[in-house]
């Protein structure tokens, strides 16, 4: 993803919304998500498009949703993308948890690793790995606690990273394809919110306030953070992120990028953090605590969207 950062910290103002989250014994399991993160990186450390590891990543995701596939609620979205290195076959995976209200909340993450880094030992433990694990564990939660409100769809999208150099045409392949497809078949009009997870496994977690996200969803995230006791982990920095939410934003869907771009000490080459897009993006930089916070925020966002 590409971003622009405004360095001034901001004062977070919590908007008046619905009251505190309903208390429930059921919780997201951050430790389970961390173990999934470890397993995913061990199984498919190098998962750039077209690699054997990319196939292993696909198989890993598919294996965790056999119950949904048996019900016809797991969709493989095959497509071919024209890239700077030629046509590449890609796959999005959509896991559907039917709700009781008319409408869909989409939770998304990319699952591949950066193609230009295919010749170094880049495993993307945080960048792609942590959020893939997050969505799988959210799937485990939703399997045990089906949605009472809107349907929830998990999207594991392919081709977020540039194949050669980031541009409007060389990036976001999976979500550009999916937004266009859903626009044509009517699905897009049913989406109440598109919530994106990116780089949220960082031990030093602080979710940025992204100017490309829909303002009322940013306000809702502040409420979600307050309700879950995680206000200190959000909105320290302002960013403007070019990420997988943009193809949906451009088509009028409310979007929110839940992302932490401060990943490691900044360097001249990586001002967003010295671990980003380097071989230093490894499991020792990720924590179960950060995954717990992210899971809590996503589930509370679903709760608040259902109340809206």
C-alpha cells in the first residue's frame, strides 16, 4: 500500500452514538489468531503470486473453511490480471455468514506477499500474514456465533501489492476486480460497510486515522475503541492510505481501513517503518495482544453497524 502522513498528532473526539457494547461471554481469541499467524507463515512464507507458496497459502485458507464450503458459503473468485510481467492468475476467496437483516458487512485482507520482494527472504508476518490469521479467527468466531444482524462476508483478496511499481493500474488487483464484479451483479448496493484490515499485528499497535476512509466509519471506530477499552491504540497519527478499500470507495461504498503503518524504526528508505517490506517483517514483531485488540475492534464495529 502507498500512504501519505501528516505528522501532527490529533485529538480524538468521540461522537455520540449508540451505547456501550452488549456484554457477552463470547470473545475473539487473540492467542488463537497468533497461532494461526505462526502456522500460516510456516506453511507459506513466500506467497508471491505464481509461486508454490502462493498455492500453499490458498490451500491453507481453504482448509479452514470446509464447514462453510459444505454449506455453499465459500466462494473462489478466479480471475486473470494484466500486469507488467504479463497475465497472472489470481484468486479472491469470499466466506459468507448469513445474517437476519438485509445487507452485508465486508471484512477484507490481502493474503499474498509483495511480488518485487520475491528474491529476498520476505515473509510478511505482519503485512498480509497477521490479517489473514485475523480473518480466519473471526471466521471461527462467526461459525460459533452466527450474525444476528447483517450478513458478514470475509474477503481474502489477492494482488494488493504492486507487481512492479505502485500505480493505479499496478496494485489492488483483487479488490479492483471484485468491486467491478459486485457492481455488475448488484452485490455492491447491499454492502453497508467495507472494513479492511492491514498490518495490525504489530506489537507496537496504533491504528491510524486514514483520510481515505469514510468519516462516519472513522467516528464509529473511535466509539468501538472506547467501548472495548482500546482507545489508547487508535488515532495517534493521521494518514492517507492507498489500499484495498479504494476500489470500493470509488464506487460509493462506505469504507474503513484499520491499519498501522508505523512498523519499526523509520529509515530513509522506509519512512513508514524499517520493518515494512523488508526481511525484518517476521513473527517476532507480531503479538497476540495486538491481534486481540484488532479482533475486538472488528467485532464491535459489526455490533455498532447493526445498531445504526
